[in-house]
């Protein structure tokens, strides 16, 4: 069993076409925050950002290195106390799903040919800079949603759930035992799962 969390932001333009290298070859991406951020200058590999030699015309799709993933759903039923009687419950059906993703993120970019292929799209392992950029710059906007995919791979099929999410908070830290990595924990609020192949487990 293999589990992977994919994170991306949907481009506003619907006519975006990518070439075989993942570079946007036609169409105009109007919400530029969905594109790969790039640090210019510098001489260390920490500044080298993935995608066709660092091209900014690559959609930022991230395959996170995850150590933990949890979902929690908050419900808010109302309880009205009545003297000497059983309380009355009003369940208005409201709920609030919250997801927590934790793991490690590298300081240095991996080679351009190191990616995960899912539904014809390339998902790269983000650097600390890229993930921090996504956390601070990606906003939930209708039609430009942030999409989180929880991907399960078993022997003969691929099952996954998808959620439209918004970032609630994020924590990055240093660990002396893994000096080339940052640790992270991201809390996201989301919609109910967008069922894809959630129950296909054969």
C-alpha cells in the first residue's frame, strides 16, 4: 500500500495546454499564483526550482512527502436543557471538515525528471520555498479552488478522494536529525470529499 497527498491550485483559464515537459505551451494563465515560483540569482541548489530548467510557465503541482494525514469533522448539534426532563437535541446538519497534513519538505530541489505521474499530470516534490509560497499565496476562490488529493495505490487499482480546501494555518520547523529538511504541519478546512474512486478496492 502506498499513500500520497497531492496539492494544486486550479488555473482560472480553461484553455491551458501543457507540452510533454509540463510547460504551458498555449493559453493564458491569468491567476499567476498557480505557476511555479522561481528564485532568480544566487548560486546554491536551494535556488534551483523545478520545471524545464526553472521555467515559470509550469503549473505548480506538488506531491508532498507526508508522514501523517488526518481528517476530522466537527458537528454542531444544539442541546436544549429542560428541567427534570431529557434534553432536546436539534441537529441542523452543519459540519466542518478539517484536514491535517504533516511531513518533511526539502530545502533543495530534486531533478526535473523526478516526479509522480497522476492522470497525465506531473506532480513534483516541492521545496520549502515552494510549499511556503503556496501556503501564503494560494487563496480559495470559487473556480480557482485549491485541490487536495489523497491517493491510495494498491496492486490492481488506484483509489483516491479529493477535497476543495483552504489553508487555515501552517507550522514549519527544523529538526537536527534531518538537517536537509524542514518539518511541516498544515491544517486545512475543506468541503466534503469529491468522490472519485474512493471505494474501488479490488
